């Protein structure tokens, strides 16, 4: 998403837990390919001070913030009765509270300038349940309520808020699980991907990260001005099947 926004002409503030030196090559590469200004800030978003530091740095380095993408997430896999309390607290802090605090901090300036585009990246699991990941399902569902509340409270301004709900995207985490299936079952990559996606995306293909990013950029533009509070699945037919 950062790359697509940079391609569209946005200055971008990247965030992570790595030291700046560890992502310097990646940051420089994105800036060189897009011609955009690309900055980076390390912050622990499980704390309110971490969120405040990120927002303060972004505004100091880039100036007024027009677009906010809340995409920080943690996951822990366990049934409810075995789910560690500290993992529950961490999921609430990173997946939900960080988004709330970032929005809270940026809204006054967005409203004063009469422009803002806020995106909460949730999941298909914000719209349906599953087992062994109660922290993820709960927080991704709660994000939908946050989106609607923010949208309704800003109808008097050109400030919109949406939830994008991806299905299974080929991320480093899913890549690792596909490779594990290949090793455990002795199957090729195509078969492992279809097995991983069984009961999810009926076409047997991962959602393209580019399609999610393209939708986000579209929603930033003037043609989508009258859209707000939307819950938009990008899940290759998962919810229809």
C-alpha cells in the first residue's frame, strides 16, 4: 500500500519495529522508483506513547497528513480457554487501540483543513468467525464499529473513513505456511496453495496485494467523495461461497 500511494504522488511515512538502518535500503529503493519522499519511524504501537510519537514525527517530517492507513496487526493462534491474557491485551492494543489513537490525533487537523482519508485494514475475519484466533477475530470485528463511528462523526467535512477487508493475501506469513504444507504433504506449490485456500477463496487463488492498494487509492480520489463508512471485502468470492 505504501508503494502504491508513493506511485500516486504521496509522501509516505513507513512504520515498523526494525531499526532505521535495517530498512534503509528498502526505503531508498521505494523513493528512487517512485520519486516520492519516503520516511521511516520506529515505534511500538502497543503503547499510546508509541502511537503519539509516530503521528508527531510524521507531521513534523511530512507536514499535514491527508491519508491514514491503520494496518498494524498481531496474531496469536490458540483456542479461547488457552489464549494467554497477555496476548489478548496485546491484540487489543495493537490491532484496535493504535488505530483509535492515530485517528484521534489526526482528526482535528484533517477537519480544520476539510480533507482526510482514513483506512482501517481489517479482514474477512472481521465479518465472520473462525477458531483458534479470538484476539484477531475480535479486534478485526471491532474495527468495523470504529470505522462507522468515525465516518458518521465527520459527515460535515470532506473526511471519510473506510474498512478494507482482505481475504488471504500472499504475505511472508502465508508464504511460510504454504511452504510448510509443501514439506509436510510432499506436494507442489500449486497444490499447497489450493489446500491452504480450501474453504476460503473458491477460485483457489490468493488476493493480489495490488488490488487492495488500487482500491485504497481510488477511495482517496474525488470520485469517491460521497463514500464513507464502507466495509469493503476484497476476498475473491470468499464471502459469497
